[in-house]
């Protein structure tokens, strides 16, 4: 109909409406009838009604509460829940429908997919509306505040489609750092993982939800969301400032940290966790001068502290004690600082210049270092205790555990850390054509195996449980097998044969028996287990170490309660002897760099508390 | 004591004040005009906004870019989608995000459906002010069919919260386009009935023809946009003038009325409705397969690069604009909303209403299809 036709006035035209007197109405008589437009009658299939939450799948990360534009979500403590994983919190969301606007943004950012919306929407408030919260708090909270459980679970509405990647607001795919090809990297000791470029880092950082689940998993509780957010903003300096608050070795941790944080990352539940470690490496390597961002250095307060050992624990202790105004002296037995980081970690993972960048920044805060000074040999421990206000032990683990099998005393049967020391100081240069058996499944075993591959050897790792039980970083295991390291699962060492040198290595293939106390399954060798012999020019036992504190007089050793495995300390790193503190692998259950840094930092605070008490200031 | 003479020379006697709104059925939304009346005739009209007290623009500065998506549809209830699309288009322009073709088509579908829904809602209001209640019920009933489609597509009937920077939240559900096609067929049948029942109706014509004439010059000078401008004979439509989304790939015309009175304003809308149906039919045919969203960082890390942009969309009322300033953070630095009713409802009304009879005021308001939340945001 053209506009002229419409404009024509016609008194009879409206009669057309009369026929609707005899037609059915537009409306449906709910609840007797329902809308029939949708594939299922009632509301639409993805209606945004009341929430449902699978309380056992939910990990309490609180992202729903943080994204809620109306502040309708509160996280409350719950009891009797079977957590989804060991990092799950005990809080769960509760929805106040007096505030909720049903926008479904909480569902979009739920990293576990436990939070969904149902097609239910009827929200009758049966008592009189005039009732006040003070009069009937229970009724009000029952009707207006929803504890999202499985009540509406049979009527799902707005849910995130698992298969459809566009449906997800969270980015679940990791930006992997560039790695050198296995064939190329296995012939050289140069670093094979490239640090992120700016674009890669910003892309990866922008996946972070900022919930901080990682912070609780980190042994030293670094400000992870803050420094990732700074990277995403494009400001590595701000990022490093955040890192430095709790970690003075950012580049080292960026390269070789055990990244417990990534295990806790909520994005990792349905996708790949954020590469938190590589992001830290990005920040640290993009700031040339750490001192520019490091904290204001106070004047010396005249008190003197000694740290025994030059590893991460002592460095961290020294740095944070220096920030508190103390004069710190580090006693290192070797010719270089760094401890296990210097001698234990191969340079393809942690180049020494990168390591020295971190260490030099710490030393530039005017910390005194005495190299080639072994306490007990060059200096007496008692003298240290006498001449310093407090002493920190950060000696790490240097006494290797033994295999306790026949043939262990043969030549060419070496311990993992000794082997790595030989590789790092250059005494071991060529293993071309040699056959090497590595016993163990930790990161040291991987380092030994992969270093040997780079020296030209043919390497077999023998581990007594399954590959998935290995304590080593899964990424390390994968990279090692890419480089041609053979891994034997459930192999229990039996004997090493040879006259003077090791020649053959025998292991038995064990069967796994579940541990009744709930731990990891135990390998058991019985008469039926098949025995395998393989030839070996070197056998390297990388099955762990214990601290060696022979430099401490026996009476003090007894006083601090050393049990041969670790030194007991309290939360501030205090031992049972006044003025004696301890940190690092010698006292930590988790024997890694970040725990050592944490214990060093706590010990620095402990010293402050201790000295204040001594002076009667507290 | 001298008594005030009760005659024409006394202003207090000649004029009286009348509040039209906010609880007057003849006003749209939560808004009022304070009219100074002389007898039956308006002598002076003062708009009185501020009753909504919403402070949207300020609220937006305190929320994440994507959190605002739950807030902005509420600026305009009858046609919320223009807000979402304009806001997302602005973000996409500043952050240089490319929107997939399919998402652009879906946006056009949503916008045109919203235009139809808004027309139905607006003209039903006219039914209320002219005492033509049957038409109000017809149109509101038909609008519900659109809401059903929206509910299926987005999960909500009125506030869809469906647009997202980089595209739309979900893909079109299976069978949805068929239902849309059915609805268009239904509308095609209903339109001639509307014409007979409403537009040819002598009562409606008596009330609207010749009322509130706006000349083309006046319309331009006062910044009117949309059907109100086009009804005065100025053919300007952003969809044609500066095509956004995929409007340049679609074949449609801007209908011409041009009498400038109240009747031509509703007629203009009615004719544009026919074009909307034409656009929707083309979209159903042309919509390509493929992704419907470009991945953007999650809400907590979504930063829009430093800059500013004025993004505009042709809504059913005219140009709906969002001026957005970003300082590169996760929250907008400033968002300014420029609703199309701003010029006519708040500014031009003070001139247009003068000299009008009181019973014509609600009719005039409804034929301009103004929406007070546009200026009381």
C-alpha cells in the first residue's frame, strides 16, 4: 500500500477490527497454558532465570562476585563440601535476588562451568510485603537470598556450551612461548625457551581473571594478579615492582620456578592455566635496571647479621634484612654465589648471566659477600654466633640420599647434584656415545638426563612409579622425551654390575599397590617381577638430598632438634636456639627456590621481631 | 485595601499552571512538562526532567567496560538494543576489533526487530492518548511476538544484554530464522489491517493531521533526527548516509512523506516499518555462516586503548550516539549518551507546544515518539 492509499480517510475501514471479536487472544493463560513458540514449551531454552551452582564443581574463586555489576553475589563459608581439587576454597556464592539483574555475566566468567542459570523465574514472596527484615530475618533471607544449589538443576536455561569455543568469555588457550626444535636444542646448551615478546606477554596476561587463587598456592604468596594485570596494561616496570615486594629473584623464578601457582590457576580447570612463570620472566627481562624500581634503601641501623650459604634463601634473607636496615654478610663456600641455582640447574634452563642479573641487583644494596669461606673450615660457627646479632642458615641440601643397592660404590656411579656440578663447572665436557642411566623422577633427574643428552649420551631414566606420578614438572618430562630421553616406568633398581667401573644396571619391573593410607601407590617387587639388565657407562642417582650441617657443633645440633632430614623452624624461620634462624631446603618441605625465597623473607622479619624483643622494645 | 481586579489585565487571573506528568497518562516515561496555560491554550512549556535520577553516565565510569553491558540497555526501555550496539561499536572502533560478518548480520536483525518493536510500542501509546484503546492492545500484543523471539535468542525479553565487544554472545539458535520468517509473514498480513484500523481511521486523522507542523528548516535548526526529521521532508538516515554494520549490502529505501505534521510523523514510521521487514527478509537470505564473535580479553583484563570515539546508530527515534573516552584502563573514562529525544523533547518542545490546545499535547508527544530516559540518563 503506498503512502497515498494510507493517507486516504475511510470511515468504514476500522470495521476490519470486528473479526477479532471471534479470534483467540494473544495471551496465554499461565499456568494452564504455556508459550509454544520455543522448541520446549514455557520459557526460552536459554532463559536467564534463577542460578544453579554445582557446589562440588565450584571452587569458590569468587569471579562471579567480582564481575557482578549489581553486587548481588556474596561469598559465604560453607561446610561439608567435597572440594573439586586441593586448591578449592570453602566459600560459595549466594545470590541476593533483591539486587540481581539477571545479566548472566557471572555465568560467563565462571571458570569451572559450575554456575549456570535455569528457566525458573517465579519468585513469590508469600508473607506480607510490608514485613521488615528486622521482624522476620529468616523469611526474608529465605525468599530473597538464594543459596544456589541444585534446586533448579533439572531445568537448565542460560548455560555455557562446552563445545563451542565462541561461547566462552574466558580465553582458555595458552599462548605458548617459542621453543627451539628438539633436534636442534639437544645438541646445544643454549637456552631453548624464548621469553615472550611484548605482544605475546600482553595476550597471555589478558587471560588472567585476577581472582588470586594462585596467590594462596604460591609458597611466598606473590602479588600475582597485580603483576599480571600490570603486564596486560603494558607496564613491565610496575609489574616488577609488584614482584619485588615478595621476590628479589624475579628472572630466576621466571625461568625455573616450580610454578605451583599454575596448578591452582582457575583457568586451568577447563583449559590451559596461565603461563604465570613465563610472564614473570617477561617482566624481569624487560627491565634493565632493577634498582630503578627496587625499594628505598634505608640507612644502616648498626646491627649485623650473617647468612651461611649463598643460595636463594640467604640472598632473599639478605635483601629483605637490608631493606629493614641491617648489615648483612653472606658466607659462601664456593667461588660463586647462587648455591643450587649455580651448580644444580643446567644453563639451557637458566643462563648464568640471567642469574647474575638478579643476584647483582641484590648485592648492589650493599650486602657483603665472603666467597670461598666455608663455615666450619675457614670460620668457626661459634665465632659467627658471637660476633653477629643473628645468624641465618641457608645451606640447602648437599648430602645426597643413597640407592642402598649393591655396586653403588663403583666408579662412575655418581649422585645427581655432583653430576650437575661437574657439568656446570666444566669438568664433564663430553659423553659422546656413552650410555647413562638416571634413577629418579624429579627435576634433578630431568636436568641430569637432558644435560647428558646435550653432551652426546644415550640416556635412560628409571623411575619406580608411573610417569604421571613423577614429581618433575610435566613440561620438563615432555621436553625430555622430545629430546630422545627414554623413560622406564616402575623400574626398581636392583644392582649395578662392573669390576671397577659400572657396566650394567639391573632393575625389576614392579607392580603398583595402592597405599592404604591414601598416599601415592607404592611399587612392590616380588618373585614374579621380571628383571631387566641394561648396559650403563654412568649411573646417576637423583633421588633426593638431605642437609649437611656438620659445621654446627654437636651440642647445638641437638638443641635445634636436627633429625638428619630437616631443621625444625617456626613461621618466622626461628630455630630453638636464640638468634639462630634457618631457611631454604634445609628447613622447607617443598624444596624449591620460591619456598627458599619465602623462608628467607620470613626469617628477615623474624630477625626484626627477635632483636626488638632482645632490646625490650616489644 | 484595594482588591486585585479579576480581568484580562491581571496575569494571575489569565494564566494557570498545569503539570502534565509524571503520573499523567498522556506523558511518556517518568517526565513532566510544566505548562503555563491560558484557558485551553498552552502559553509556555517548561520541561521538568530529573525524575528518573539514574546517573547512568557516572555509573559507567565506575564499572568495567563489559559490566556496563548490563546497565546501558536500561537507558531506553522500548528499544534497548541500540544502546548495546552503539556502545559495542564504539569499543570495537577504539580497540580495532574486527567483527565477523555473521555477527554484523545478527546485529542488523536485532536492530531492525527492535525498530519494529519500538514502533509498535510507540503507536500503541498514541492509541492510549486518542482513546483508541483497541489499537493499543493490538500493537502491544504483536510486540510480544517479537519479545518471544528475543527471549529465545538472548534469554531475556526486554533487556537482552546480547551484544558483546567483538560480536554477539550466542549464535542464532536452530530454527530461529524460520520463526522470524513466520513472524514477518504475520506482520505482512497485519500491516494492511493497521492501515485500515489506525491510519485511515477518521478519528486518528482528525487528531493528527495538521497538528504540530515542523518545517524542514526548523527541524534541521533544532537538531531533530530520525523519522521526525524525515517527516519534515529532509531525507537523512545514518543507515544510508554513513552506513554501519552491513547496511550498505542491503537494499532498502528511505520512505518520503514530508508534510511535517503529526500524521506524517506516524506515517513515516509506519512506512519505515515496511522497509524494516524488507531488510529482515534480506538478512535471512544473506546471512553467512561462520564465527559470531571475535575473541577479546576477559572482562577483568579488557582494556580499551587510549582515545575517544563518537559512535552512532539510527534508532527508531533518530540518531542514538555514544561519545566514549578511554584512558586505556579497564573502565571507561567518560561515556556520554546522546539520545535522539534530547532535541525534540527537552528543547524543541518548549517552542512547539506554545499555542497548542491542551488535549493535543499528549498526541503531539506520542507522535514524536520521544523517550524521556534519552535525556534523563
